[in-house]
C-alpha cells in the first residue's frame, strides 16, 4: 500500500456579495452584532443560474489545472454536499458530465459540514489500495437556497461556494492520517427537512439550528479529534505549521485554537469573507492559503470540520 497526497487545489465563490449592511435591511440585526458573535463581515451567494454542481465544476477545473494532470486521468469523483442539484442523479455525475468525463465512478456523500473530511478519507482508501490512481473531491454548497431569510440567527451565517482537491498516489505520506466520526443523537440540534420528510419538524425546508448547544459540542469535539489525529501520527501540536478549520464561527475557531495551543497567526481564517459554506469551507480556506503563499509544499497542515449529524473529522496532511 502506498499513500495519497494533494496534487492540486481549486476554489470558486459566486460574484454576488451580501454584506452585513445588506442584512441590516433584511432582518433585525447589525454589523457589529454579527461580527461580535460570528466574525463574519460578508458572504457570497449564488446567482439563479448557479448551483452546487456549477460551482463544483468551476472549483474542479481549477484544481485539475493546478495538479498538472489531464482531466482524462481522473478516475473517481466524490462530491460532498448538503444541497445537491437534484434528489437524483447525484451532483457528482452532473459535474462529471460538465467536465467531459465518462465512465469513472462518481457519487455524492452527505455529511453536512464534515463532508469534505469524509470525502478525503474515502478517496485516501481508494488510492492507498491501488483501486484508483487520481481522485477529484469536491465540497460544494448552495446554502442560500435553504436559509430562512427572516431568521436572524441563521441567515447571517450561511453562504455559497465550492472547493476541490485532486488527490494522487505518493511514495511518502501526504495525507498522513485522518479520523471521521458521527453521533446521530444530536440530529435535532442542526438539521434541514426536505420535500419528502414525513411530518417535518420545522414545517418548511430551511436550516434549523440550536446555536448555543452546537457551539458547546463543536469546540470540545473538534479539539478531541485533532488530538486523536496528532496522536495517531506521533506528532505534537508544535509540529503543525497550519490549522485549517471549518469556517463556521470565529468564536469556535478561536476556542479550538486555544485548546490546541495554536496561535491565530498559524490558523487560516476565511469566515470573515466567506461565511459558513459547510462542506466547501475547508477546501476553500486551504486553497486560499495555498494561492496566497501561506501554505507551502512540505508543511504539515491539520484540517478539521464539524457539522449536522453530528459529523466531525480531522485530517493531517504533509502538503
């Protein structure tokens, strides 16, 4: 068995920007209130013609270009999304078609904000066993479509976008180790009903969240899974060059960084500009830090995410 590593990254954000000042005109809120509680200043929303699929295509094309591969070398596509274009077929096969690929395996996974770490872990298994050589993984979300724009506790948080990695084989560890978990007993704290939900809890298909409860569980869970991953890798916190956390809330990010003794100078933060893009947030943040020169080849990067389910996970990579 060999290893897998990140060959290229890509991201896409829609052109439309919704600022806190814009939200002040929509719900009872203020810029200062939003920044104090979330750290968010603005977020991107997809246009009518855009979807998780179209945004995923754009991110994928950039990741493939960065990898130096021809797109025909992609042997599998995994899309993490909570906002698929259709009930079926999967968003992955729609992206596959737009990329002009045919025959390779393509499927979606649903793990909410933890989805991209799940996708990385799955892709790693296929590559390490020799089943597939190059895997395209995408986190893509059109969360604005399931936001209740009259609920000031949730509509200020969520946003749209897509991020992608191309993973390929390596003789040395790239993805050093990853760990994924879930606990369905927390399902009622963060959820969204759909059109076929029997007796829907909310009566409508919008995001429902118990913010304080989610915050408490997220901080403790993320710090534990990060320590689990570092322990498995035989590394200390000080050996990590960068922490790339799920961009949910600056207070969660800061609290986890403190528990891990990570100075904020070594934490990649994009929540201020991107908002919470769920499964897209980790690859979008990683790609931003690669493209602006912060994350360099050879550095150790710890990624972690937590989302509805609850699902959570972390991955340690040597980029």
